[in-house]
C-alpha cells in the first residue's frame, strides 16, 4: 500500500490552498446571516477512534483527510469588512469582495452567492498574487448544495495549473446516512459511507496505469468495531480487525 505517498501528496496540495482561507483581513461577522457552505463530515465512533490497531488508524487518517475539506467553508463566507459590490439578495444573487495582504499573498477575493427556490451555489474568484502565484480572475472554488440537504458538491481548482485540484461530493442515503466522495483526479479517490446508526465504511483507490485501483478498505459496525483490508495491485495483501 502506498499510504505514505498519498498522505504526502494530499498534505502538499492542501497546505498551498488552505492558507488563503486563513488569511482574511477580519473574522466573519457573527451578526452576518450569510448562508455558508456546510461540508458533510464523517464521524468516527469512539471504539474506532480509540483503537491502536494499524488498520483502524489508517482508516481514521483517510477520514480526517476527507473531513478536512470543511476548512474551505470559511473561504465561502465573507468577512465583516468585505464590500457588497452588488447585492441582489431579493433576486437571489449576492456579490462580495475583500482584500488579502499577508506575506506572498496580495489579492482581491470575490464571492458570488446564488440562491434559487431549491438550491444554493457559491463561487470564489481570486485576482492578484496567491502565495507567489499570479492569478487573473482565477476561479478558485465552486460549490453547490440542495436546500433540503440531500446532495451537494465542491470543486477546488488548481492555481498552479489549468484543471481540477480536488472535488468533494455527497448525497443522502435511504438509511438516514450519506455517501461522501473526495477525488484528486488521477491520483486519489476516497469514498466514505456514514450510516444513520453510526456504522460505515471507507474505501481508498489510487491511480495506476490509467485507472483507479483499490488500495485500502475498512468497515465498522454501530459500536465502532470493524475490519480492514490492504491491497497491492488490487489484490488483498494484509487484513485485520479491531
């Protein structure tokens, strides 16, 4: 299993993009009734969280990687000193802008929020220098959520390239749970299922020879006890339980 490689890949990319969401000029106004994007996260049961088993620890790490996407929600909420360039709230659209000036980052952030009768959508555009990268009205983040919270997605674009950096999608399941998918295109695919009773599973695939190949899988019951399988070239190499 190439777990270390995947962890390093995720950490390197995440450290570049998350820094901008932590460099707003001001905190979010607590009196602001702006509708922020809320990313679904997977809760780890106590027995699994406290286990010293190698497989349980690996499963927790991948779940933490997926849950860390929640940090981008802050980038889709205007700080208190943001300027409402154009505010068409009654018509369903709000537009905000603010400046970030910190270290190698000197840019203008524009947030567009659109509300319809059934959904919300957000888009973040950056113009200026982000961590030393010169960006010209670069679309950084796009997100969408159904008002009834049955599904949603967020796409993060690569400021160093021209494609998608990461995508996060989720949809509600019939058992009062949800399925969550995190993808770094042609690198990593994490699929997690959180059931309403606390049971769940996580499956990890990595990109090999033009396709995603199963790398790790774990599943657990409502009490937090479970089992795991580690794969090499798609074939079970190790397994265990906790």
